[in-house]
C-alpha cells in the first residue's frame, strides 16, 4: 500500500524523528528477517530525496545495519559455517554490483531513479507477501 501511495505522489516531510523511526524499523527487519531496505527506502522515496542522497544514505544505512546485525549474530552464536561460506561467495557479486552501480549512476536521471526505486519496492513487497502467505499456509 505504501508503495502505491508513493506512485500516486504522496510525500512525507523528512524530520529527525522520522529518520530515527525509519532507521529503527530497518534495523528491526534486518534482525528479524535479514531485509533492511523497505522502511528506509519507502521513507526516503516518500521524502523525494535527490537520487545521490538517497543512494548514499541507503548504502550507508544498510552497511551500518548489516554490520550491527552480523556482530549481534556472532555475539549470540546464531551463525554457522554455511552462513559464512554463503556470505563469502557473495562478496565478488557485491563488489561487482557496487562497481557497476558506480559506473551507471551518472547516466540515470532523477525520474528513472525514482521509477527504479518503485520497481524495487514492488518486487520486495510481492516477495514479502508471497513468503508471508507461504508461512501462514504451512
């Protein structure tokens, strides 16, 4: 629903309190299901943040949240060798995606960036809905 509201040009006024709420929600989602993006991305997209600020802040937030989540998993012993090997295998893909994003960023307009954000949010929404329904149905 929130993504649909964004597509309909509903905006959110950015405040320090809302910054903390969106960041906190992203942190909780990371700890719960390993997916920090939707709350912070929804908030920033709704704030009509310029694409460079949205990208930089989102990357910084996700990096911080994932680092904290990894520290907590190590601290509480909820990690195993499979997780470490999977994470290690994803490092080259992550580095390539970062490099490619850096090269393509300047070629993308503000409007196209906003549209890409909406597509990412819709795919994430659909995935979360699908997995939630799968869990409920058993």
